[in-house]
């Protein structure tokens, strides 16, 4: 059929690109096969197309951030979350040690400072670390429409070298943006990043946002409509960190990238798209993923600012 053929062409058109570098801050990420590539697309009515190395499992990493932000918003309301985490693009790298001047909040939930804060907001006050981690995994699984699992090898490697995330968490603790033991928050955030997914899972997660919070296949309302709008807005301005302006102007789709090579895009009311390819550019975003999105957006007229 023409759609998978076209999607396959998108993947193949980038297959010769060997530029960029694997994430090498932990051994298991540096050891992945570098030449893989996959693309999945889910419509908001739950038709899923997947091509390339579509069965490949990889860790979700920072693509978890918009979904955990969504959970915090759904549980506490948008205003309460705004008191703790802003919505302004930082123009900085994902692991910058920075807080908004004046308010002392992390600038947005897509950089690590904001993601550590929204992670800790999940669950009722006084929830145990294990229960909070279980709620996060359960929520990510509802977005995907199947039970996801944590990659324990990646988790162990990340947590034993998460010095910068500890620095950020202690900074947040000193400003009382988070409470309790900062190390527990880092452990939970790193577990959230170590959840294993395929491009199909990610396309369905992205499509759930594009569908206003209803998972296209299970039909479950995972988050309220207003929360989906909030998350898509913040993905648009902050999802690609210090490359958000370039991404929005050239590709024009709310998106989020992760350091293991995944990218999601959610086109409101239409589709969720996900790509994976592990070689990264200087912003920590997949080189081939950006190219695949660029081609798709161009060919299918997906740019949000396209004037009809
Ligand atoms: N686990 C990584 C970190 O927090 C995720 C970063 C990312 O995907 N950009 O450092």
C-alpha cells in the first residue's frame, strides 16, 4: 500500500547519513548498533504504520518528560504545577543548572531541572518512592497502550553516573522546589528515562497527545483535554531545548527528542509520529530523525504555521 512504501522511502532516504555521534556518557548507550533507523506514524483514530527497524527497543529518555509533566498537570491542575515549573524556553542545553530569576522555578518541564520537579510532583503527598515510580511507569504504559518495562542495565549505568542530575536535584532542594531526599528524585527520574519503548509505542504516545488525551487504540482518556493542549504548547516552545526555534520554523510540529535517538512529534487532531536513529547532533537530537521529520513535514504539509 502507498503509505508504508512512502514511509519506507523516508527512512531509506536518510540511511546513508553517518554523521553525528552516539551518546557515550554510559557504556550501554555507546554500544548500540549505530546504523538502525525506524519510523512509525499513528493517526488519531488508531491506524499505525511502522517501517524500518520497528521492533527495536530503546530507552525513552527525555521523551518521557512531556508525559510525566502531563501526569503532574492532571493530578494537581495547571496552576499548581505552574507555581513550581515555568513554561518559558530556556535556550539552554537540557542539563543546564539554571532557575528562572525572580521566581526560582525551573524554566520549563523539558529541561532536566523541570523534569526532576514534575517527576517528584507525581502522586499524593508523602507517597513512597516505589509507589511514585510505579505510578509513573503505569502512566507511561497507558499512553503507549501496553505494559512498558524499565531497562535495569541502563538504569544502573545512568544512576551510578548521574552526577550532574544530582547537582541539579540538590540545587532544586536548596530552593525548596523539591522536598525530601534529592537522591530519591534522581533515582525515580532516571528510572523514568530508562523505560523501554519501540517507535510504535512512541507514535501512539504522541498520538494520544494529538488526540486531546485519548489513547487512539485503547480508547482510554489518559489525561484531560486541557492538559494535552498545555503539554503540546510546551513541546512546541521547549521540546527541542536550544534548537526549538530552528525545529519549529523548519518542521513546525510540537516535538520532543531523547538522547537514545528517539524523536516524537504530535500534530494536533491528526497524527503522532516517532523516529529512532541513535547518532546525535550537538543538541543531543538524532541526526537522521531530524531529517526524517523534515522530509515528512515537507511532503505531507504538516507544518503547523502553513497558511492554507
Ligand atoms: N537520562 C538523560 C539525562 O537526564 C536523558 C537526557 C535526554 O534524553 N536528553 O541526562
